[in-house]
C-alpha cells in the first residue's frame, strides 16, 4: 500500500463568504495564510513527494507548509462549477428551487451549468492515483474539498448524497493508501493534525 496524504488548501475570502470557488483562481486570504504559518506535516510524512492542484490557493498552501520540489498536477483541481462559481448554495437553492435539489440528488451525475460532474472528477482522480500506485512513492497532495470528498467516496463507497461516513476536519490532513491496478483507495487515518516544528519531539 502506497501512502497518500491529502490536504485541503487554506481558507480564502470566498470560503469565508460561502461562495463556490471551483476553478476560479482565488488566493488565500490574510487569515488563511496566518492560520497556516509555521505548520508542517508530521515528521513521519516529511519524506513524501509533494503535489498540488494548479490553483493558487493550493500552491500557496503547499509553500506555506514547506513543500519541496512541488509538482503541479491539473488532475487535482477542484470540480468545475461553471456558471455557479461565485454564488452560494443557499442562493442557488433559492434561485432554482426543486431543480437544484434534483440536480444535487444525482450524486455522481450532478452537473452545474457549464461545469463538470463528480463522475468526471472521479475519473481524473483515479487516473492520478493509478500513476501514484505505479511509482509506489508515497505522496502528499494539496488539493480541494471536492477532490478529498471523492477520495473518501472511493475508499468507502459513499454515494455523495447521504451523510458522509466519516466527518473530515478540513484543517487537517487525510491519510489514505492506494494499491493495485486499477488502483484501490483505503482510508487509513482521518484528520491527521498538522504540526508546528516546536510540537515535534526533540533529538
């Protein structure tokens, strides 16, 4: 089994406002940067290869966490929400009523206007995981909520419609492992705390 540590990017102004970001390239907010200052992955993950989504909020987060030789991979980008990017879900529910609820209930086949479906996101995530599995090199990837939720769905069989089987803390890392061809994902340890170097045991 190859370790895969997934971390959601730090907070942005749109996160604070509840706005759907998708592919919109929003940087971290000052508060988001401050919350990440001095944090690192625990020492046992320090040897992992680093990847990030190409969006600036993920790249910034990786840098603040001390990423070395960062590789950018577009397969780790958030779900594309098309025309709904910049809106809030309450706005969408008010504007579109039952049509929005029916779309959400499609699970993997949910699709925003001009956007992509979770099924399409799953395909690109699985493609990336196949590559990770082939190299057998442990990785840490800074990505997005939708991508990590899809990883949880792959690992647990979650349908994306019912309540998630595990409550994820978005300020922590999610430890999965991957094996096989095609790749199979397993959740090893949810909610791994990011640490300040001063929290690590001394020599």
